[in-house]
């Protein structure tokens, strides 16, 4: 497997990004430590580089679609109608209609 290890040089403090072929994340981290790196993050890039924050993830589906939006709206309307029905006498009295 191929891993990208992100960290900084222990001696200079400069940012480092190294790529290693390793059996696991821990093995890649050990290799980076041997190169004089303080490891911050290890990323599996076997299938290619991970998407950036502004790139959509094709495996995630539609991330902007609210889950159950219609159901929530209908539920809120039903609750509001039940409250209005329960307090209809008080509401009509306050409006001066009753």
C-alpha cells in the first residue's frame, strides 16, 4: 500500500511530505520517523490522492441534500395545527372574534 506522511523536520521545523510503500499506516509512520520527521498525519493514497476540501467526494452521494426535509416540514405543520386547534378558544378570544 502507498501512504503519504505529512509532518515536519525535527531539526529545522520545515514542513515535510513523504510517500512510502508500506504494509500499514504504522509502518509508514515508523519509516518517516527514521527519516527525521515529526509525524502529524498519515494518509492512504493507494487508490490515488484524497480529495481536497473543496472537491466533492463522488462516493458520498449528494452531500447538500437534506435528509427527510419533507417529513420534518409536514411534522412541524401537524404539530402547529394541533396546538392551534387546542388553543383555538383562547386565540379567538384574544382576537375578539368569539
